[in-house]
């Protein structure tokens, strides 16, 4: 991650924490995540940061796994004219395109987790 992106990301997390945006959860001994949701009248935003620490204490048949941090974000808009039936969304997963491998996965040495994923969605409640 470049120093500029790292600085912007850190500043965004500090602002989110200052506004009461964050919620911490533990995903196990070696994983930590911070996420939060901010709702306004027609807008909602979500951000998450998940960090997995390196796994170096392995048995004879396992291979070590490197540490990684995934950053995800989403923004949704519900137009007032659609009476909350229509929603438009933009989401991005693994924003910094990190190569991530889950230690418990049998396929970790062959298939890492997905890379950057950006989606534009339209939802209609029936």
C-alpha cells in the first residue's frame, strides 16, 4: 500500500471512530475486524476492516500463512420518489487488492481469496 493511501485510510478510520461509527468484533484468536454502518434519511454507508495475523506455528503438513488486511466499503441510496422500494448501491471489496489466504482453507496454497471487487447494484422491493 502506498504511503498516501495508507495515510488516507488511517485518517478515515480515525474520523469514523470519532463519530462513533466503529464496532469491533473478534473473528478468532488470529483475526480482528472493525466495521460500522452510518445511516441518514436516504443514504447509508458501511465500512469494514479485517486483519488476519500471520500463522507461523504450523504442524508438519501445514504451510505458514502471511498476514493480510482487507478493506471493504459500500454506499447505498434510496431515492425519495421511489418510496423506499428502490435502492442504488456501490460497493467495493478488497479495495487495496491484497493477496489474502485463509489459513484454515484446504485450497490456500492454490487459490487465494478474490481480489478487488467493485459492484454497482439496483434493488427493487416487491
